[in-house]
């Protein structure tokens, strides 16, 4: 993840406020992806940031698992738009 951030020109030095925040923000995006795939446990540093990411990921996961095909179609379309 750090390599991707560095290649895109983001500050990643954890000793700076911006670098630490960028790393944790990127990590929260991975947490959201993991939760959308059904992962239930992750280790994090910034709990509130990751709590929000888990809420989003869980919602995607629940929509994907839904029996209501219309709801599942909406979820897939929204992810394709992102």
C-alpha cells in the first residue's frame, strides 16, 4: 500500500502528521474492501476511521448477500460507477 501511495506522490512518512494520516486513510480503504468481502477482524490504529470503513464495507457485503435481486443489482451498479 505504501508503494502505491508513494508512486502516486502522496506523503507516506509516518513521522509526519500528513504521512501518518495518508497511510491510515489508505488502510481504512483496504478495511472497507475487506469488510465487503466478509472479513470480520482487522487490526487498526484509528478506530473511528476504520469503524466508518467497516460500516460501508458491511453494507456492500450485505447487499451482495441479499436475496432481493433488485437490491443486489443496485449494489453492483454502484460499485461499477466508483
